C-alpha cells in the first residue's frame, strides 16, 4: 500500500533544484511533500508546505538552493514494516507521508495515509470472535480479555480491526462475553478506527462459531470470520476474492504451513527389518489459521445460542460433500494462544 509511481515521480526534485521546483512538486503530486533526490535511488531530504513557508520567512527566495532548507533528518521505514506499524507511526508523529528506505539505504517509495486508509470499501461483513477467556495465558487474562493483550504497543484486537479496514471492510461485528465491557469501552462504535462496529453479546460462551447464530439476519455477501487472538499480515482481500472465484464454495479456510523437526532419528521398518533411517526429519503440515470466509446460506445451519465451533461447521460442509477451499497464508501469522506464542508475537526471547 504505497503511493503510485506517477505520484512519486511528480513529487521528486533534484538536489540541485530550487524552492520553486519544490513548490511545483508539492502541487503536482498531491502528496503534500516534495522528495529531494540525489539520484533515482537516494533520498537526500524532504520538504513539506511548512518547510517552504519557514524557508521564505527566513529570507529565502523562490530561486534559493535547497541545501540549507530541506529536512535532511526524516523518519523512514524499511519495506518489512507492516501497515499497522506504519499507521502507529503516522498517528504518533502526525505524519501523512512516510518514506520507505531499505537496509542498504535505497529509496523504495512512500506510504501515504490516504492509501493506507482510503481503499475501496467491500460489501462483506467481518465477525471477530473475541469472547474467550484465554485461560492458558494465566494471570495476563485475569483482568483483561485475551484479544486486548498488547503486541507492539497495540491490542491484538485493534490490530485486527485496522487490518480489516485496510482491506475495505467497513462493518465489523465482535462476539464478546468475558470482560466484554473492556472491549466495548475501547472500540465503542468503531468511528475512530474508520469503521462501524457492533457487538454479538454471548450470554454464555458459544465457541468460535456459535456467535454467528446471533446475527439479526443472514448476510447478503460471504462473511469473513476471524479469531480475535490472531496477529497476522494475511491478505484478507485476496482471500475474499479467492472465495468468490470458486463456484459453489461453502467455506474457505485460511491455512498455514507448519514445520516440525523431530529431535530424533526416525526409522521405517517392516517387521523387525529396518528399511530406512532419517536423522531429525522435518515434517510439514497445513494447519487451520483461524480465518474463514463463509457463504451466506451456510450460516443458517449454525444452532441457535449453542456452543459451536468453526471447525465443526467445516466438518458439516464436508459431510454434505460441499466444496471447501483452502487459502494458504504465506504472510506473517501467529495465533497468540499460549505464553510462548505471545512472546514470539512481541519479539521477545523464549
């Protein structure tokens, strides 16, 4: 989600240029900044409207050189920094544009606030399952719902909300039960997160799928369902498109490849005869990533106000010989279910 090449080209000014060139670049690019370039791959500094005004107030003219007026110390991010982290930075520093510079100092583009938040809205409704207690995390969830635990300075649930908004999801439902008021007080109606948030209030825990029976009516578009304890950069827009592209699909399940190295030598035998031996083999399996797209007609099968899981819904579709698709997630993904996974999500040592 970076600005287009055309906007970048219009925003660029050679380091040998003048303030007149800067003003023209700011006006032409609509980014609100001019990028002062040494060459095509090296960013020397930036100019905002405010920087231009300050230069003129200090006696500069439209023909003045840029060296003594441009902002040489600027905040940039690497290409690996995710959308939520960029939004955090923009909010904290009141930036609208953040340059992208790789580890070798090569300029790669810019993030712009409008591009991060201004995606075309999708008609799909998203449901985040946020009612669980998270007992495996012990004291951490004694007074805090598991989805509200902070990772990199932001609650897990807030990260998911912003991630959904970034893919054009504007209507979000949260299923809540344990310490529901903490979640509702934080998110309210969702306006400050760029979406509309309503709540499915479980009178008793309904599992990862039972809360869908509390919908006031069947959705008109495929429903995106995500677990509230997932930290991910998965392309949810691509997942929705993938579901829509397959004819007669009941459910699409996000899957993640999981590798496990057996810490011993493994033998294949026939009776007492050794056929093969492999030292510490690595096994590869696809696991459920806790994100689903569900076709509207399937929702009606979920039992009303009864504990029910999303895997059970998938199993019921398979039992009917209906089509269930797998969408493999290659992006960052962590299910924060235990302290070990939480430490991983926070970038802490084990």
